[in-house]
C-alpha cells in the first residue's frame, strides 16, 4: 500500500516537473504564413523526441536545410524529419494520401534513402478528387477570389463538418471507404453535372474537368494505401500520451498562421484550419494544460500570398506579382542578383520609396511560396498585428526570423499602431471584418538598422548594438520575450537567448 502511494507521488511529481520544464511546446505562425516555422522547428528540434503536425494540410510549405545544405520542403510531414526524429501527423491535419506518398519518397531520397519514422492519425480527414473539384467550383464562381493553394483545404474542412467524406482509417475498410466516397459523390452530383454541362458548352474555365466515378476513386486510394509505411496509421493521441508519460519531449509544429486562422484570421481571406495555438490541442487530442510553451514565429518583414488585407504591405500586390513573374530569374540563388540588389540598396539608403523596398526585399529574400511558387507580397514589421497575434495565441515567447534581411540598411519603417476612421486603435484590438482591416491605415516609425552583415550569427552578443535594440523594441511593444532569432535559412543561423 505504502509503495503504491510512493509511486503515485513520484508520478505526480514527475508530471509537474515535465509540465514546468515545457515538455510539450507548440510553434505557430504570427502573421500570414511563411514566417520560417519550419526553420525554427528544425533549429530547436534537436531538443525534442517527437515532432507533430497538428493542422493544415498540403497547403503548407515548410523549408529546412540539412547540415550539408540540401533543401527539404515539408508539406504534410513535420520538419523534425530532417533530424531523423519520430514524426506524427495528428488528427487535425487534412490529409492527402498522394501528396504524402510523394513527399515521403522525396524526403527519403534527400536523406540518402533513410525512410522517416512516421505515424498518421487514423481520424485524419482524407482527400479525394471530389474535394478538389468542389474547391475549384467555389473559387471559379466567387467574385473576390481567396487565391487558395488549390489543395482543397476549405472543402476538406467543410465536408468534414458536414460529416461527409472518408477518414484515413477507412483505407483499411474498403466497404466503408466506398460508402463514404459514394455519399460524397452523390451529395456533389448536381454540381458535377453543372460543371460537365458548362464544359460541353465550351466554357474555358471548365475545359479540363473530369469527374471520376466513386469506384475509380476508391480503387486509386486502395492502390496508394499499399505504399503506406507498415503500421503507420494509429491513434496518435494515445501514442503521444504514452510517450509523454515516458518523459519524452514533444514539439507541435503549426501550419499557416494567426492571420490565416479560420476564426481569428482575416476571414474570409483565411485558410480553413485552426492555426492558432489552441489548434494544437484540438489537432492532437492532448489536453491544453500540457502545452505550456507557446512560441509564435514572426519574421522581420511579413509576407502574404493570395488575397486579403495586409495593413503594412509595402507595395501594390498585383504590381509585385507582375514584377516577380517578369523577373523570375532574380528569385533563385546566384550571383546574377548581386548588381540588382546593390543598386536598390543604394536607392533605399538614399530614401527610396516603398516600391524599391518591395523589390529589394522580395529578391533578397527569394520570396516565392514554398508550396505554389507564387510571388509573396512583403510588408513592414507590424507591431499591432504581432500584439494581436500574441494575444490570440497566448504566446509565451516569440521567434523572429530573417533579421539578416535588414543588414546594410540605414533604417526601416515599422508599423507601430493602426488608425481607423481617424482614431488610433487600442493595442491588441483588431477590426473583426477583413474588409474593415483593409481600411486601416498603419502608422509608421523609422527604426535604425545596422551596417554589418549578420548572416549566420548564432550568438546574441555578436549582434550589432542596433540589432539588439531592434529586438528589444519589438519585445517591448508585443509584450513577449524574443527567445529565438533567425539570421539565415540554415540550421545553424539561429540565436537562442
Ligand atoms: P514556413 O511556412 O513558416 O515554414 O516558412 P517557409 O519555409 O514557407 O518560408 C520561409 C523562408 O524563409 C524559407 O525559404 C526559409 O529558408 C527562409 N528563412 C527562414 N528563416 C530565415 C532567416 O532567419 N533568414 C533568412 N534569410 N531566411 C530564412
Ligand atoms: P505555411 O504553413 C502562406 C494561404 C493561401 C490563401 C489562403 C487560403 O507554409 O505558412 P488554402 O489553400 O489554405 O485554402 O488557401 O491561405 N495559405 C498560406 N499562405 N503560407 C501557408 O502555409 C499557407 N497556407 C495557406 O495562399 O491565401
Ligand atoms: Mg510556408
């Protein structure tokens, strides 16, 4: 009897210690995606045993580099894969089997034939071509396009809520799979018929539409399922709870960001998942009290792809896209960009306008989306948005990536507040509607930057004084300590404070 009390006491004490030491941590995006979440997860991933994706789908593109400089872009698989860690795809992920299999093989090739250890939750919503057709229908019909990634994320989330469509676990019950695929097909049949009618009438938008039968969809899914790693589909919630009880450290990797969260982002110009920190609990089934460290990732210059408001945007989005498409050769690494960048940097230091800033930083940062290769529109640092993001995420700390982008610049504009209808918004407050946020005017201050190239610096004390002051001013405005700073795309280009 005494012994069992001692064991219980020991278990409780150990749980408290584990929670206190941040046994489970979540990393989420602060702006509108592409902040460098993958790089941060990779940078701190060595300290964790298991890395878990809890939301989003193949719309995400998280870039990491292996120590020998090979690039890995993860869409569904967590970035811990580059460390050879156990990876988990939680129930909150909208799962495309064909994208996963392609990514799994691509990554194994980059890792020199080593197959990653990976578990997928049996309850993940499963993609079918019907989801993609429905998304295409919705985007074609609407006036103000969302500019989705085309991965059917909205359709997957919507039909899941309507309780239509298959789950990953159905791949092992062919009859149930067929039933669920057929139900979805029947639900969408009137729309499919309309699409085919438009195709027949010669409507250009619909010329490529092909509607597979439910039997074809099921056959394809079952064929692909044979290539899944053995025994990889499990109940990941109980797996994770067991690992936590064994004292393993878990890192939960978010996709998208606060600005793209379906509730707290700039609706309707959002993705369809729960990308704020609470989504980590929903998407893994882990109780909220276990997730004691919440790191939000912001970048020195935020970006946006697709449509939607962007209060501190540098330049006109369509012009930026047109510039990028015309000068695509400048958006890949190489020396041919050097002259172009030097010229623009000089213009910036002589007081160049926003257009010059957008072109310079876009080319310098090779700002192309990791999933769709679309040109990203850039903005100035946006403190009101970061403050709001810290609040909706409950951030306990922050990572600031791409600080190296500001080297060699005399000073940079930073949005310090929002003005709406002539009045300054109180810190942390945001207009509920994206259309109102679009009317907000950002109020800027000029903050000094630094001459020295800080690329690759990994120690706080090696940063120039102005860079340290820059960080401290952001911390003060956002109210969250910046504990990780990115100084380049590589794994080692990271300062941990
Ligand atoms: P994610 O979706 O949030 O993981 O971000 P992406 O991978 O889509 O985009 C971030 C881009 O910034 C990638 O190309 C990264 O290699 C790059 N990156 C991340 N951190 C840094 C940094 O500190 N400095 C620089 N120069 N690039 C970075
Ligand atoms: P990561 O995880 C940047 C954007 C799309 C579009 C909107 C809706 O790499 O940061 P969707 O296909 O999700 O229905 O598109 O959301 N979007 C992202 N933008 N980074 C992402 O992910 C994104 N995921 C979705 O561009 O505007
Ligand atoms: Mg990305």
